[in-house]
């Protein structure tokens, strides 16, 4: 049963995982438990929200305090058009496939 949950999570994640070309051959990026949804899969906030909506629905996982803004915070905005400095990176917590696997096993989002 546990392996079924893990495999089903990977099937769900692959629907949103990008495809890239190498030597004119399409290949899908490999996924594992440590794959980060925002930095490795390169999902934008809308794609990540769609993935998570499907996750909560398909696995009947209670959302709890899940908030996509924790993993995709708003970028700071400056009205100063002449400011040339690089934006300060905003630290965000990991957002990995293993988090989905563990939450699906528990039946609730474990990472509030």
C-alpha cells in the first residue's frame, strides 16, 4: 500500500514535470523523493497550486494550514525605478515530493 501511494504521487507529479530536448529526443526529468517542486521541477506558483489541488483531492489529504505563499512568497517590489541593485533572495523552505508522500501517508498536510 505504501509503495502504491509513492508511485501514485510520482504519477501525479509527472503530469506537471517539464520535458526537455536532448539530441532532438524528448526526455522527462527524473523525479525522486528529494526533488524540489519549485527549484528542480521549475513550477511557477500557478502550476504548483494546480499540482497541490490535485494532490489534496486525489489522496484525500486534509489541507490543514497549507499555504502556497510559504513556498512561493511574493517578490519584494520597489517603486524606485533607478535602483539597480540585485533583489535580496527570500529564503523559502523546502517543497519536495517526499513532503507529498509523507503527508499522503498521514492523510493530512504535515508541514504547516
